């Protein structure tokens, strides 16, 4: 989304392109922090990065849901749906983490 936002949707304005690029930058930063924590083996630090990412993506989704009056239907749909895969992946990761902790003796 940072380098080629047009691959995800056909931007109709510079604002839409900028939106996709800023989301991409944020995802690179949060993802890099999470990967670094995971590689260092710090479970609590990794969970912290994952939690921040999930909160951020969830907030994006909620903002997208209420953005129609401001940016129109098509752009609001893009803003709402863009974070959905990331929210889903975050929730799946947390669910797997919880299952792993409860199955340990």
C-alpha cells in the first residue's frame, strides 16, 4: 500500500492515495516491531506489539464505518474493508495464543 496503492483499488483522488500510503506506513512500522519482538523470543513484547496493531486496525475499521458522510460511499467502503484482513489475522493469532497457553500443563 505504500509503494503501489493503485494495486488495491483505483484511487479517484490524491486523498485516497495518501490514505492508503499512510495505512501502509503504519502497518510496516507495527509489523516490523512485532516481527522483531517475535524473533527475539519475547512473548510479552510480541503480544504488546500485536495488541497495538489489533487496536489500531480495529479503530480504522470503526472509523471507516462512520466515514460515509465525510468521504462518500465508495471511499467509506474502501476505508472500512481495508483493515478487515488485518483484524481477522490479529484475532486469529490471539485465539491461537490463548489455545496454546490453556493446553500447556
